C-alpha cells in the first residue's frame, strides 16, 4: 500500500482514485465496489464519486499516467472516480476489516498530497515575493554600483603651478 499516492490522479480539479485502484487497495472486486456505490446513492453525492466521461477515459488511456487497472475494462463501462471523502465512504459501505484498515492509508495519502501541495504553494508564493522585492531593487542596485565606481575613480589632479613660460591674458 505504499504506492497509493502514485495512484491518485487529478481529474476535473479533484484528486481521485479510480474504482479499480480503490477496489484493489480495499481487497474487493471492482464490480463489488461499484455495486455498493449504485446501491447506496445517498452516501455517494457527486463531490464524493463521479463517473469519468468517455473523453476522460480515452485521454487517460493515452496518457503516461494511465493505470493498469483500465486495460481489461469493458469499453462501455466508464470507471468511477472517488474523491477522498468517497474513498472513506466506500470503506464504510464495503464493511470489511481490510477496507476499514486500508481507508486509513488512503486518507493519509490524500492528506500527504495536500500537505505537499500546500508546501509547494507556500514556496511558490515566497519566490514571487522575492522576485518582486529584487525586481524593485534593480534600479537601486544599479545606482549603488555606479556610485561605488565613481568612488573608485582616481580623484582629479589638484591645480598646481604651471611649468614653463606663460603669457598673462591681461597683456602685461
């Protein structure tokens, strides 16, 4: 069960587990899991579980993230996608010891992904803030470098006594 996080997909903006993957984790047949979803519609609102559209299934089968669970599925039967809450509810309706134990791992996987995304979002925000700060200081840094260069130039020679014969400009 260590690869649960690898099975979680992003579909329609939700992190989901496909029915075949969830059934394998819970140790039941996909058919049995789907039967329970159909028998208990009030426990599975659309924000808990939804059927993939045919386009989503075809994209998933062509994608590099396609799971092996879809290889032998009847093409007319589109998979269910379970959100975190749907996966927990599925464990409750399956009512098997393994499903209840595995649901803890599933919830931890979803929570772990959420924490990772939050950390990445926080890091991305800090980088934008840093870019904004540094970007605003570019002009000030250039001025500072120019001032340092001016200070590093040798001072102009003081006016000294002129050497040689000089004619006064007054005509004397």
